[in-house]
C-alpha cells in the first residue's frame, strides 16, 4: 500500500510569509486642529488693525508736535536779532554814530561748503555782509578776502545738520565768524555780520 504523499500544509506557508514580511509600523496620529481655522489668521488680522493705529498715534503725538516746535523755533531768531539791532542802534547813538550803523559794508557772496556728517550729499550756501567803521574798511576786507573766505569756510564746514537747524544757530555762527574776522582784520574792525543768504540743500 502506497503511503499518501504529504503536501506541505497551508499553515506552514502562512507562517513563513508572516516571518518574511516585516510588520507595518503604524503612522503617528496627526492631531486634529483644535478650534476654528480662523485662528491661524488671527496674528495677521491683529497686525493689520494695529499698524494704522500705531501710525496715527506716532504721527499725532510725536511727529506733529516736533514739527510744530521746529517751525516755531526760527520765529524766535528774528525777534532776538531785532533786540540785538535795537541794542546796537542805542549803543551807536551813545557813541555818536548814527543809528542803523553808518559804517562801511562789504558783502562776501556765495560761500558754498559741505555740511559735516553728510558725506558731501548736503551743502550750505550763504552770503555774508560785514559792517565796519572807517573809510578804509572795504579796502582792508578786499585785501584780506581770501583769508576771510577760508576762515569762514573752515568754521561753516564743521557744522552738522542738527547744528544748523537748532534754535539760535545763526547767532552762534555769527559770533564765531565775528571773532574770526576780527582776528584777521584787527580787533573790532567788524562791528556786525548779516546773513543775506543762508540755505541748506
């Protein structure tokens, strides 16, 4: 009697296939977003609303007051100059000179200098009238004009934009120039200096 041929069992095939295939690792669960999708847009909405409000507050409470202060400040300079002119007229009357300065005048036209700290991008253009006593005053100024221009350019060239824009800047510059001119021409040769042109460009 022939023994029945044994066929490989299905159970062993399944077992072999399980051993051959690696078990699948479950993917990590993606957390569901909590809340509404509009929360992702919340920072953008806040920024869009806050920026105009901040711009308004900055303009109203910072920029506008500074601009008003800057516009009011130059108005005080002519008043100070007027007081100085009245004082000079009173002194001239005491010294026997006619009020208004009956002296000689010489104008230095078009002094052009670079403003300090601007790397040559801004410049100051000014014209200066010198008032002095004595009939030889114009001749003395003309004779020393290169020195006077050089000294004036040296003083003006050291000024920065804030120096030129602060209240009373012209009076400070006027004092420095007056001292320099009198050093070159002799003590008290120049009585007064007037800026006939003063432009920052």
